[in-house]
């Protein structure tokens, strides 16, 4: 079992720096998901932990060892690749056992471990097939099996589900989760799908452009995003950002949407804003609903009337876009009834579930 | 409307004519080999007289060391091909997947050796072989054959490996392979196509080559060199030359027929990815 620590980790390809001083501590047995847009350096970080990519500066510790100088096989890791990387010329059995064979494990032990892993993943019937005789989902399972067989301390997954169709992906998601519950090894899992991250992770690491934007549990990231990027990346549909500034209205400060209405500021933030400050007002669709079609609200609620721009019925609920000044905000209508475009209705906004971000720094004012 | 589509006639004719042009010399050689030399002196197509005889087939085995030459040819072409098949992928692996200083320059130098004519090498090589006592040893031709093939063979295999799935190599490293094991257990088994190509090209080239064996070998001569001896100074021996020619060409033909399936196999056996 092993914890992982990345200290000041930097990666440069020639002149270009693709990772800027990454610091991260992963606890033993933790399931950590790296998430972020394409090209942000998730795979590069993972491959550096695996030992497939050299370290430009900084250190990587697995357990109590500094591993940057070690070959992949000496790091106690195994990895599952996006394209599975099964050896085409070997049967499933050979694919599963290859790592053990290379490390000089006795044949009887290999057979036993391979059979065990095959049973765990339901691959018994397929052991004598070649990879090209398998379906995508089966290949994925073999790739997982190959990682499991070697019983490593750390599993590294690089977008292992992105080649599967939606249904299979959901299924494999829970299977991986279950596997983790069983073996309790440390897992780093890379994806650019925030739903995958939310559903599987103990902790999520949100990356952008070679930096870590925020680290936290799924609910921490959802409830208190540190900045505009995390707020719009986590949660679906994404949080709407209303452009505007803080104005004085009588005693209390208010938010003036650009070319739009005046909104009250969430109570917890009233002391933290300055008059004249340019901010984004962050609204999630769940906390903004037509009156009579919202969730029960515990805290302060602001009512206003808005004109419907666009309607998207989803069955169990309906998404309504309305314009607040220059910005578009999505509203979720629970127990939906018929809504017409251009109709003007009363909406209610749960203030405690709203966020303010400084427009210059894009940082949350909650911090 | 209810006419069945009829393909036009002219492609058939064209193909027929072209095939005939290809096949004619072959027919000529066979005809020459099965008739007494006297009958074919005016041209093998001249059939005023036609006597079927296997005299030349018998005589050439008796008069010349055809078996030895055949065996020499097989050894020379076989070992040269084996050398290229094994060495070219190693070079190609290094150029495709390893990083070492001077990689680009070395590769350019290697590939440019392709344009150096063999003739330049003859004299220095001859001196070298004489000094180390390798004259009349088949390795005096096998070594330069393998060395000369590296230029195009490494290039050919490298171009194939550049598209080799990188993740397979990563997976091998994760599974604990060093470069040698990765090359041997993962890359080679999946690079049969370019290896077969290298093998066939190298076999054809070395089987038919005349110059180096003629210069470096005395007794251990391969078939093409023997051919030049059958055609004596005073007797043309056309019938026996024809027989030896047939024997010389039949082996590469068989080899080609056997290995061509590897060309067709192509990239379909490449990766585990769905595709
Ligand atoms: N071998 C390389 N040479 C040069 N630049 C590279 C190399 N590998 C990756 N990069 C660059 O490093 C950056 C991060 O790449 P990385 O593969 O880690 O992204 P990613 O977050 O995994 O993206 P994706 O979601 O598309 O897989 C990218 O800008 C990429 O262009
Ligand atoms: Mg990636």
C-alpha cells in the first residue's frame, strides 16, 4: 500500500513547459481523479508517475521512496491505457500473465493469478482468444485484468472508458468503483469527463494549462468552487456566470447585472464585496426555478420575473434559458408544465446557493 | 435495359498482350532446354525440326557442380536475408523509439549509404578479405550483402514502426520489459510485414547478384556465377544454360509465392484497438 506525493513537479518538452510546479498529496488507498480540458497535462502527470516520462524537476514519492529515477517496473504501479494496448499477438491468458512472466514468476503461480483475475472480471471464457476477437468492453476488461494480476500498490488509469459506449461506460464505472472497494489500492484516474470524476472520485484534482486549479472531494468542488473555471467545469449543466458589478442600494450592497436586473447578494458575502467591484454572479440551474416548480428552499429566496428565451424539455424536468442582462442563465423547472418561449414568468433564486467571483482574478469571494 | 452488363473487350486484350510479352522469354528458355542445341541455333521459335530431349537436363548436372552451386546460393541468400531480417528491425527500433545524441545525423548517413554504388567498395573490401583470409569464404559476400542492405532495410522497417502503437511499448515497459525484451517480445512479433518485405527483397537481390561472388569466391560459387561458366568461351551451350537458368529462377519464385501472404496481412494485425 502506498501514498503518493508530487512535490514541485515540472515537465518541459524542449522549450515548452507543460506542467508548472504541481504539488499534490495522495493518501494510501485513495481514489483520486484528475480532470480537466484536453491538453492540460493530465496524461503527462500520470505518465511521469508511471515512469514513462522523465521528470524535468521536482520529485515524485510513492510510499516512502523517491521514484523519479526508477524504471516503471520498480515503482509498484500498473497502468491501464486509453487504447488498452493489449499485445495483439498474444492470447488473453498471455496478455494477463506477461508482466508476471517478465518478472520471473513461476509458471504455476502465473496460471493461478491469471485465473483469479479472469474470474474476478468474468474473462474465463475468453482466455484463449486474441485481442482482435474481443469486443471493446471485453478488451477493456482484459486491460484491467492485466493491471490487477500484478497486484501493484498503485493503479494508474488514463481515460480507460473513453472508447466505450455510454451504457458500457456506466457499467464499467461502477465495476471499477467496486474493484477499488475490494482491493483498496491507491488509484489515480485520468478523465476529461466531469461526470466520471464526480461519481468515482474520493478526491478530484481539477487541472488547467499545466496548473492545479483546485483539489477536493466531489461535493466540496460542487459546493465551494475556488474559481470561475472550477465552477463552470464541475456540475452539469454548467454554472451560469452573470456579468456585472457591485452597487450601493440603500444600506446593503447589491449586484447590478450589466444591462439587467438588480440582485441581492448572498448573506454570507455581503461583508466581502466592495462597491464598484466588477464580479461574476454564479447561478446553478437547480437553484433558479420558476415559482411553484422549485425544490424546497431553506434560506433566503429572491423573486423576479423573467422572459423565457428557450425551452428544453428533458422529461423529468425542463431547462429554461432566460436572459439576465447580457448573460444567459439556465433555470431548472421541476415537475414541469408547458412553458412557452417569450412568456414572462416569476422565477425564484436561492441566494445561499449563489456565488460571486471577482472578474479580474476569477477567484471566488467565498475564499 | 435487360442486357446484362458486358465488360469491354480491350482491357482483356491488353492484359493478354502484356502477359505474352512477359511469358515469351520463359517459353523460350524452356523450349531451348528441352531440344538439342543444334535445332535452336536459328531461334527457339524455329520448329522445322522438333526433337524432345532431356539431354541438357542430364548433362548439366554431370558436367557442372550444380548441386554445390545451388547449396551455396541457398546459404548465401538465406544467411544474408536472415541477417537483414534480424538486424534491420533493431536499427529501426533504435531510430524510431530511442533518443540518443546524433540520432538524426546517423539516420541520414545510414540512409544515404543507399546511393553509394557497390563498385566503390570492391577494391578496399578485396584487400580486407585477402588480409583476413576470407577470400573464397561465403561470408566475404554475406557480410557486405547484409551491410549494404541496412540502408534501405532500416529505412523501410523504421517507416513502419513510426506508426507502431506507442502505447504497446509503454505497456511493455510497465510490464517490466527493458528495451531488448520490448523489442523481442512485443515489437518483433508485430512487425512481420516489414520483416517479410525486407527478407524477400534481400533474398531476390542476393540470389541474383553476380559481381561480389564472382570477385570474392573461387570454389564456393553460387548459381549465377556458375551460369557464366557454363556458357563457355568456345561452346555457347545454350541448352545447358537454359536448364541452369530455370533452376536458378525457380527458388526465388517459390519463396516469393510463399511469403507474399505476409504482404497482404499488412496492418490488420497491428493493435488491440477496436477499428
Ligand atoms: N511528447 C511530447 N512532446 C511535446 N509536447 C507534448 C508531448 N506530449 C504532450 N505534450 C504536450 O503537453 C501538453 C499536455 O499533454 P497531455 O497529453 O498531458 O494532455 P491531457 O491533459 O492528457 O489531454 P487529453 O485530455 O487530450 O488526453 C499538451 O499541450 C501536449 O501538446
Ligand atoms: Mg491524455
